[in-house]
C-alpha cells in the first residue's frame, strides 16, 4: 500500500474527552472516527488491526474445539423474560419495539439466545460437550462512555458458551477456555493475569478476569508478583494438565478490587511480593451451572433417561477493546509499537524524496515490489515531506519495522530499524529474512 493512497486521516485536533493514549492515538492516526457518544466508525488502519486480533482469537477458539456460529444483534425480549433478566439488567440494555409493537432489544450479551438455540437442537447427553462461539457487535448503553474504544456503547466481542452434562465436565470446558485465553493474549503480545472476579449480571459462582497491567486501566488489582512468573506454555492441552494450570494460577493471590480483602491480602502475600496496580480487563470467563438452562427449560436426557438441566458457562473477549488495550500496553515515550502479530503492516519504507530528486523513491518502489513478492505486507511512504515529520508520523502509527532509504543507503544495502532500537545497514536479502522470522 502506498501512503498517498491509504485512507488515513491523520489529525492534530483531538477532542477534549480524549484523555488516554489509546483514544488520542486512534483519533490522531485516523484509526477511528466518532459517530456519536460512545459509537465509532472503524477506518481502514484501525479495522485492519481489529481483524488481525479477531483472527487470532478465532484460531485459538478453534484449537480447543469450539465451533463458530453467528447470532443476530437484535433479540426478542421474550427469552430475556424467561431467564428473569429483562427487568434486572438495567438501563444499559437498549430496548426497542418493531412496527408490530413487539419488544426487542439490542443484545448486550447472548446467554439467553444461545440457550434458546441449544434447547431446540440438542436433547441427549450423547451430543455433549458442546462449545459454541461467535464474534459479533454488542451494545450497552453506557451512562458515561469514555476512553474511546475502551468503554464505549457499541463494541465487537467474541463470546463463547459451553454446554455439559455435569459440573465436573463443565469445569473441564472452563479450563479449556482458561488455557485458550492465556494462549490468545500471549500471541497478541500481552501478558494477561487471570484474577478471581465477581460474576456481575452474568451470574454464577466461578469467574476469572484476564487483566493486563496499564497505568490507565480502570481496574484496581491486588496480586502476588509470583503470578507473573508462571509460564502458560508449560501446560499441555489435556484435562490433567489444564486442571493443574488453573490450580497453579488460582493458588497464588490475584483479585480485582471487588473481591479484595485487605486482611487476606496481607496474610497470604509477603510485603515484598505485594503488587497493587492498575489494569485493563481484556477477557472474562464465567461458570454459572443451570442459571439460564433451568428457568428456560433447557433440558437433556442423561444416561439414565432422566431430564436434567444442561450445565453452562460463558466466555468473553473484547476484540475491539483489545486494539486500545494493546496501545496502552505498548506505547512508550511518544512511540507506538504494534506487536508483529497485529501490526497494520509488517514494515514501512521511508524514502527521502523531493520534487527535484526521485532517485530514492525509485529505489523504494523496487524494494516494495521485492517484499510484496515474499507476501510481506508493506507500507510505502511516497509523500513528499521532510524526514523529521515522516519519522514522527511513523512513530505514532507504530509499524514495528522501518526501511529508511536516504544518504546511508548504498546499492542493495539499506538502513533497517526496529522501533525503539538502533538502525543497522543490511542487504535486502537479510531484511527479508528478518521480516519473515
């Protein structure tokens, strides 16, 4: 992609409510544009990052055997009345009526709808377990949307749902999701800490939030620093190892502020290991047994032919929120650096050009063509602008690698730089090798 052709409306004019770096940068670099309070259009640069995150989330869900489907954004109020949540959910739920006067709602979550799908489709324990997920827009009418995509009204989310015959089987499904989340966030270049959390309006008695450390986070967290030393890659994908994984994480103190008790914290964690910090919630998993299946009459035949309520859990990841969370976790000294797995481009070529000298631009175009042949996603800055401004702009955009074509370039050797690192002079072949690692 040539920068001159890319729809990237960079601006210096920031709205007064843009208080945190992710909100500021996403507006400044033309990743999003506010449509109304808490609702955004995702422009090409931001949309590309979000779709890369979505694909990693999808691959890790598929790995554990979850099956993708798609549910609508608009739901009937009837199933929410069955579960008892229609009146309880509160004003965050956007309630509407269709032209026949039927009460509808814009889904804030999908426990009721997936239970309705399941109860009309599965009748026997022989079809269990089942893990189903979709990636879809949600809407919650936040009273005070803020922080850009971090707390907005309309957001893009992966939510999954497990269906099992027994509590024991259901917790095996819970452990699979626990494992999947740790792998997902690791691939996104984020260190996520699983923390015991309240279940909130979802319900149930087992819940973990996955939180990344960030000074701008809304969550206050209390943890034993030793939890940061657990390596998720040591666990294998089988029931015994996954049970050990959750036990290892759960036996080390780590809670959100809702579950914090000072006496317990001081008793369980030595002073030198106490960590009190701010964090951003990027995922939340729940086990709630028959909270929805029982009132909604979602029954299956067990091994003895008796009707029993299916056991359920739900598991959410904020896909659009992760774009902002990644910025908050990786921004440093006015330089944004995307993790390679979700960067909008693999590398940017920055030639020094002027109206009277196009030689460097020609070199840049030749390098561009060579990299494209290797399926490397390249951005070529072909804009006639001084190099100082170009570097500032690309430090904000955050593509992790730069090829600089100027006075230091000779024949097939070019200045190559990883953001936040010193540049080096490399041949094009060596640059290709580095980019394909």
